[in-house]
């Protein structure tokens, strides 16, 4: 076999770090796929393609046509559709697949979490009385806040929420992680936030708001992940590299 061809479904810092590590080994061909959601994507260490494939069957065709040997689903833990498509494509083509999923955050002493199953459930769980909410779940689910207009929302996202929410009491802050504890404490205090709606994304880049909430005694409506796919899953870039080395020993040995 020639150099293994690897397709990484990305859009996360883990995907970028994995691509960087594989590029440095120089014994495989890597293509990184991004959805094209953010207006200014970060620079990447390997060739990139941008945009959806057109569904699960189209992803399967892309893998076959490109002669790929391995599919790595390193998308965000809440990017559920693409992960389901990846599992389907791997199963129907028989191409090896690995999911790289950072572990969930675990509740520690001092955390005031209410675990909920979805963003709508989190919004409903805010209750009938007006509250001051940091909505930190990203722009795609932000419109669910319209179901509870009695609250004041501070909506944080990488790109603007379009169209803006049909709410009177809403402010927007455009920012992308990594966030610092100090910065998050300032933001929560400045806006007098008393509850945060967050996804259990895991990882360090967006964990500071959880620490800040703990320090300030602020409640968190924590949206849980849906169960992971059937694809073999690893939790770290190192574990992914080990799994890849295991899959392609002869080709990869030269590069190590
Ligand atoms: P999603 O709902 O699971 O996927 C929706 C559609 O977008 C997919 O069906 C696919 O289109 C396309 N798509 C998604 N990721 C892709 C990729 N890496 N390469 C090519 N096409 C992709 O995904 P999402 O939640 O919108 O997330 C989109 C991207 O943002 C992902 O790359 C993800 O890693 C990143 N991201 C998501 C979150 C989050 O909270 N959801 C947070 C940070 C980063 P087709 O069916 O046409 O192929």
C-alpha cells in the first residue's frame, strides 16, 4: 500500500492538532474537511476542503472516489448530523473510521449544574421569572430563546446570529475561545448574569465559564451530549495517533 489517505472531518482544535501531528510525520496524505460555518476559519497545517458533502451517501462516495483508507471524525461533540453521516459512510464503504471525542466535563464540588437534554429544555428550565442569562451554546441554537422572552439574554457566538433574535431583551457578544477565567468573571459580573446555558463540550478552550460560574455561585443549565456513534472512539489526539499507527504499521514506521 502507498501512503495511507486520511480524511479528517474537523472544525475543532483537536482536528487541527491531529492534522499538524500527521503532517509532521510525512507518511500519509491528509485532507481536512470543514463545514464552512465560520467566516474566518483558523489556518490549517494540511490541505483543506470546505462545505458539506451533500449527505451520508455523498460522503461515502467521496471516500470511495478519493481512495481513502481512513475516516477520522474529529468534529465537535455536538455536531451530531455529520457524525451520524460519518458512521453511515464508514459502515457502507467498509473504510476504517475513528471518532476523536474529547471527554465531557465532570461536575466538581461547588458546581451548580442542572443537566438538561437539549437547548429548548434548558430555556424552559429557566422558569417563569425573568433572569439574566448568558446563552453560550453558539448561534445555531440561539433562536430557542424566543420561547421564553421574559428573560434577558446575553448571546455569545463566533459569528453574528442571523437573523437577530425576535426579543426585546437581548445583547450580543462576538468572541471565540480560548477564554480566560478572569475574562469570564468580568463578563458575568458586568452583565449581572445569574444563569449560564452551556453545552457539555468538554476541553479547555471554553471551560473558563464553568469555573467562573463556580467561583461566583452562578447556576449552569448544562446541555448533555447525545450518545456517541458506533464508530471506535478515542478521547485524545495522542490516542488517535496510536490508533492510526496501529492501522497502518508498515507505511507509518518509516515516518516515526
Ligand atoms: P452538523 O449539524 O452535525 O452537520 C450539518 C451538516 O454540515 C452536515 O450534514 C454536513 O453537510 C455539514 N458538515 C458538518 N461538519 C462538516 C465537516 N467537518 N466537513 C464537511 N461538512 C460538514 O454540524 P454543525 O453542528 O453545524 O457543525 C459544523 C462544524 O462546526 C463542524 O465541523 C463542527 O466540528 C464545528 N463546530 C460545531 C460546534 C457545535 O456546537 N455544533 C462547535 C464548534 C465547532 P452534508 O450533509 O451536506 O455533508
